[in-house]
């Protein structure tokens, strides 16, 4: 029996990986003074904000297949829940 992670779990891990990669790349650019550093102790916040701004469009483009797979998985779960609800309602009506 093997564990296969859900599409949502895979998407989340890949999105986190893109953010971490962006964070490390931007931190390196700030460290080598290619990009300006934040004021005072705001450097970490500055790098995190830039990493978020950079990683969002990257993940939008790079993770399209994973998003589509996640949407299919969610739609299947919703359909199963609707079927169970309909079955339960028909049982209650039959009493």
C-alpha cells in the first residue's frame, strides 16, 4: 500500500517551494547589494514581501496543471458529498 498525496497537498508543497526559492534568490540579491535592503530591522519583511510578489505570478504560470488537477479532485469530492446528501434525504423521506 503506497501513499499518494492529494493534488491539493502537492500543489501546496510546490507553491511553498517556489516561494522558498524566490526568497533565497531575493535574499542573495539583497545580500550582494543588487537590490536595496529594508530600513533598519525591516530587511526580513522586505525580502519576504518581494519573494511573495515574485512567487505569485511564477506559481500562477508554472503550476497550472497542478491547479487543474486540484480543481478536478475538489469537484469529485463535492459530487460525492451531494450524492450522499441526496441518498440521506431520500432515506428520511421514505420513513
